[in-house]
C-alpha cells in the first residue's frame, strides 16, 4: 500500500522582520543587520546587508517583481540559515539566546538570557 510522505513540521521562528541580529557563523561572521523577511518552511531568514550574492541577468527579464530594462549584474541578499544568527538585545546590546517567559498580564514574551529584560518588538509601519 502506498503512503504519502509525512509532512515536515513547520517550525516557528522567534525572529520577525525588523529584529536586529548578528551573524555568528559563515563568511559574514560578526556582521550586524536587521531581518528583512523569514522563510519558516526552509528554516531560513534574509538579513539586510549580509550574505550578498551576485546574479547575472539578461535585459528584459523580470525577477522578484522588478523588471530589468538593461542586463547586468544585480546584488541581492540571499537567505541565511536561522541557526547562524543571534538576536541582539536592545537593552544590553549583546547577542543573546532567548527564552520564553510569561509576564504578569499573562502574555508570553521573549526575554534576554543575559539581562533578563523582555524583548519588545518595534512594529514598523511603512509610509506609502
């Protein structure tokens, strides 16, 4: 009897767009940036200014919704594995592992393992 492959469990990523991170492994080790987007199904994130690759494109090609009128070389940020970055705590300024804690109001928040302060994510609204 044929059976379908089991679906991989989708892992929840603690990082979200706008969070400050530092790269702890790979060719860009030590660089800091902010998360541009997350790809939870592949366990990867894209960080601004980190892991820059070059893509050679033909004229008239469209890539990622951006049409290239003139061919050439385009620099872009490639995804990094989630395990190669650490969150930078805004209160103590150090890279930190995070822990999940419950505050008095009953909400679950991330908190810094170094200083114990809860991490408050700043929601950015895009001005259009």
